[in-house]
């Protein structure tokens, strides 16, 4: 990634500008975020963070905690603060080295809210109204269908377009929002010239949609409660094993580990999880458990997940005890992010006709 000077001083922005102009490497840029609206699940890990970490060396990476998105649904303030810091610790524990990746808190970079407003004026009511997530969340929060929930994709477009990234790695459920970002960016560029780079979503081949262990037709979600078949990144081994042992398998009489998403959604979900954490193909998994039935398969998936998450849980718990370190990471991250974001915002403000500050 681009080397930024390590400092907290405001004057550093000018120095940064010089250094970046001189040394900017032509690495492609990658950006993504997660809402701290619940504790990170195995779904968020396999659909998002794992893929971020695997590409950290080859891209200039920006990753953030989307706290502004989290308040579209009511949050307990103390829990939101705790989860935001925990999420940062988990990003680092998953392999996102703060020296190589820009890690920051969305609300610390004011340009997100500012560009979000501008892009609201370039997002159409009909487009926002078609978003699946808006429909789902409105149904679940019928007493709080607020404006933020509706215009959420404009803020997400701002999150992305501010950094002019090449790639946006997300799980399947966020693809629609990235596509709307394209539409907004193209509309804006159509009026004002090439202001925004049009980014590509990157959806992993395996793990883009991890389903609930107790209801394999519903996405594993961090905002649901424990009984909904979710596994958290920080769950201790015994809890993970319990969740996998009680995972729903399919009611066919076959009792055979075979990938068939349509007819065997439970087993197929477990196979996806096993494949994502071990790197084995579906064929290899079918061969490994041939003739063994679900009774052997479920704890084996549990054990593989326990082992994959163990180092993350241990490292994140250690990092959570070092608040000063976490603070230095998110402060530096916000400074670097703000520097990049400001360039885009200034250009946008000029294009739309705002008088320079
Ligand atoms: P969020 O917080 O709901 O989810 C974070 C990321 O995890 C992926 N994910 C999953 N992948 C596979 N299986 C699952 N069960 C699963 N659950 C979650 C999501 O697809 C996502 O990639 N709006 C975004 C956050 C955001 C963002 C952005 C992302 C805000 N601004 C800009 C990218 C770029 C969201 O709510 O994700």
C-alpha cells in the first residue's frame, strides 16, 4: 500500500501530499466495511474479512467499521462503542496488519457524511425503494422505518467512491448495494465528467452466503439472537461445537454428505463452511465422509471451525486489553483515510458548484 507518514499532527497533511505524490505505488485499491450492529459472525468472516486478509499484500487496502450505518437500527450506545473497538481488534486478529492496511472508524472521517448527502441528490427514490435490504429491514423494524434506513445505499456509495477503489470485496447480500453505487457514480460522471472510478464488487466463490445453522434458508446474521443458528468469531470452542452438533441437516432419508443446494440446503451450507475453512473442494469433502453420515460430519465441521477461529479469538482478546494501541491504529487510520477522501470530496464540491472553503 501507499506509505503514509506515521504521525498524528494536523500539519502532516501537507507533508503527506508531497510524500504521496513522490512515492505512490501503482497498486490497485480495495475497500470494504462492516456494520458493528452485532458481534462478527462466521458469515462475516468467511464472506468478507477472510478474503480481505488474503489480498492485503497485493492491494492498497482501506477497511472500516461502519458505525454510521449501524444506527439506522436502534443501538445501545455502550454496546455500539464496545463492538466498534472489538471489530477493529478482530480485523487485526484476522490478519489485517495496520501497517499495511488503513483501518478506521467511519464516523471519524467526516467526508463520508458529506459525500453521502451529495449522493442522496443523485440516487433516485425508485432505486432506493427497490433495495432488498431496505425491504427486509423495514419488515423487521416496522416501528422504526427511518430516513437513514432508506438512504443507506447513498452513504454506502459515498463510503466507496470517496476512495476511488478498484475492488469492493463483499458477501452476496451487499452486491445489490455495490451495483447501485455503479448507477449513482455513472449518473454523476455523466453530468460532470470522470469524477468517480467505477469499482467492481468482489464476491468470493465459496462462502459468499453462509446460512443459519438452524434455518439454512436464512442468512447467518449478526443482528439475530443466539438461538438462530449463528456462530460468533469470539465464541469459545464448546459453544461452537454445540452450535454445529445441533445444526439442522436435511430430512431426506439419504444421510449422505453430498452437495445439493436445492434439495439439501443444510448439508450444503455445512459443506460450504467446511470448504471455506479447510480449502477442500466439495468433491474431496464428499469422498472424505463417504458412508459416514451426518453424525460424523457435523462435529468434524465444528472442529475445523474451532481450529480456524482459535488464533483469531486469542489474538483479538489480547488486543482488546490494549486500548492505547487500538486508539493509535484508528487515529492513524482516520488520518490516512481522511487525506484520500478529502481529495475526492473537494473535486465533487467544485463540480456541483459549491464555493471553495
Ligand atoms: P454487513 O455489516 O451486513 O456485513 C459485512 C460483510 O459481511 C458479509 N456477510 C456475509 N457473507 C457471507 N455470509 C453471511 N452470512 C454474511 N453476513 C454478512 C456482507 O456481505 C458484507 O460484505 N452495508 C454493509 C457495510 C458497508 C460496506 C460499505 C461494505 C458499509 N459501507 C462500503 C462495502 C463497502 C453491511 O451492512 O455489511
